[in-house]
C-alpha cells in the first residue's frame, strides 16, 4: 500500500505541524487531504503536549492554491455526483473545525493562497502573511463563487473591499492583506521556520505602504454601491485605466457567478461562519448541478482555450428569481450543518 504523503504531520516544540505537500499542484486540496487534516486535528485536540497547530505549504510557490477543481471536473464527467457533494460538505466542515478549534491554529501563507487555501488560512485563529503571499478569490472567473466561508471572512473588510475581492478576484500581497483587515501579522519570508505561538509579536514587521492605498478610494466609490446594477452602471461610465481594466475583467466572468456572489456577500454581512457555510453548501450544490463551473474549468484548466461559453451569457438574463433559486435547498441533498462535538 502506498504511503499517503499529500499532507505531512509532525510534532515539535509543543506545536503540531501540518504541511500541505503537493507542491507540483501548488498544494491544491483533495478530499483525502481534507479527511487527513480533520482526523489529525481530532487526534491532537486533547494532547496536553500540543499547545498550538501550525499549517504550512511545501515548496517555494504556494501555501495552497485552492481545491483540486480538476478532480471535481473529472467526477462530473464520470457521473460521480456523490463526490461533488462529499467534497464540499467535508471541506466546509474542516473550515468550521479550524475556526472553532480549541487551540490556536497558525496558518503561514508564504506563497499563493487562493480559494480553498484561503478557506483554511483565514478561518484559522492566526492567519500570517509574508513577502511572498499572493491572495485572491478568483472563483467568478471559473464559474463558481467565493465559498469556504469567504462571505464571512471577506466581510471583515469594508463592504466595498469585500465585494471587490469577491467579484473581480483582486489579488493582494501580504501588506495589502494587513491593510484591508484580513490579517494582523506580517512576517519576513526568511523567518517563517521560526514561527511559533510565543514569538509572533517578536517576528511581526510593521506595514507602512501596502501598495493598495491609491486604489481604495476607487474601490469604495464603485463597489460600495447598494446594488450590482448600480456598480456596473457607474463602472461603465467611470473614466480611467482602473475602471477600464475592471470592466474588462468582469466582462470575461460568469454572469451567474457575479450576481450570486454579490447577493451572497451582501446578505452574509453580519452573519456567523456556520450560517455562511450552510449557504455556501447550498450554492455549491446548485453550481455542481449547473453548467458554468464545469465550463469555466474546461476553458481555463482543461482545454485551456480561455473562451468559456457561459449560460446565460449576459448579465440581463440572470434575473433576481434565478439568483434567489440558488439559495434554496437542493432537492435530495441534505443541508450542511456544523458538526456536533
């Protein structure tokens, strides 16, 4: 039997160490990885010799680039609908487990952190960023929506910033993440191996110029508007390279994803993580039963033609009723609920 090495576990100096170990795939999460992490957290929970848990990614490029969406695409192709349910149900349970774990959990985002990787990192008690951190939630590009509790943790930012990140896939480096309020601790990449619960304050570096300051007034002026239609109207009339580039980005994304994401982020503001994850699960199962996600993965990751054919193809066809239907329970699929501990 082949040894499972996609996640590595060790204990040193009072810390349990979890290392995501698929560097060739930018440490993308598979279902066996999710299950292994959940089992190890349970095993470590009552150990008195472990005072905190540290999560890192192997290799020099990524913490975790997200869930293994190629595996989801393959499951759909072979008709394995149960996998599409199990993956999201167990991933969201892990997100909730990390957020409610009785010991501190430190996530060291020393590299690319997107999608499911952000779901691990930002649901931990101590998300750490470095000079190498690159964070984004680019789900609308592939016909999905920012899930894994994103409508909870993104809403720690201003409403406009949360909406901008969710809709556009805006990429932030370590200092920018601190600036918008998603994390508090910035550590030099050369010192990540020194990170421990007791020395986070000593390792933390000050953040002065985050590089996003000039963009924030435009983000607030546009993405802080009350409705999606208002955002698009004002963005269309706004001059300048930022507005032009933002319009170009949104024009290539799934219209359904954009409108569902705006609705989800707006409705979730002020709600708890459990409620957000329950909604995430309903939405995920509607998207798994639909067209756009698998078309987006095909276009960008499988065939790589970069030309997804969205259904519907224009924003006007994504009616309020169509958006609302995505938030309803999925027939035959049990809703997600927090685990009973």
